[in-house]
C-alpha cells in the first residue's frame, strides 16, 4: 500500500520566508523513512500548482505534518497561498512506468505502487 498527499494551490507573491520554509520542509520530508518520491505540476491556464508526495504509510505522512517548520508554514500560509486543497489517498494501482515524473526518489525505495498490467 502507498499513500499520496496532493496539495493543489494558487499562489500570491512569494518571498524569501516562503522559500526558506518550503525548502526546509521538502528537504526534511525527503529524509523521512517511508518517503517514496514526489511530483509537481503547474497549469499555466489556471495558475494552479499541484505537488504530490508519496509515502509507504500514513504514519510516514504524519511525521511531515508534525514538523515544527510545517506548523509554522501552516500558520503563515495565507500570506502566499490564498486558496488550496489537500487530498490524502490510498494508491491502489499505477499503470505504465512506475516512477515516470517522480523526483527525489530515495535510493533503494520501492516505486510508490507496483506497476499493474492491464
């Protein structure tokens, strides 16, 4: 089983504080045992961004949510993110190349879900 956490958001003007918090959270998240990889997308037409993080378990994802830096960023988020949606889901299947589009895959980590044939 794998868990995905998808963050879909619009952005206001970003400053150094945003980048510092965002970079620290991302770097720390990638070191959590059970982190499987991430992907990011931007839709030019709508201006929306999406970041998807994959985890081996909900417990691994919960570690990210408990970071002191993550809690600070949540308190200050309205400065940079006027609108957002978070979707937590269980990944039950993937088709095609199992890691296509993923970044920051830890060495030796399994694909978020085994490739499933049709």
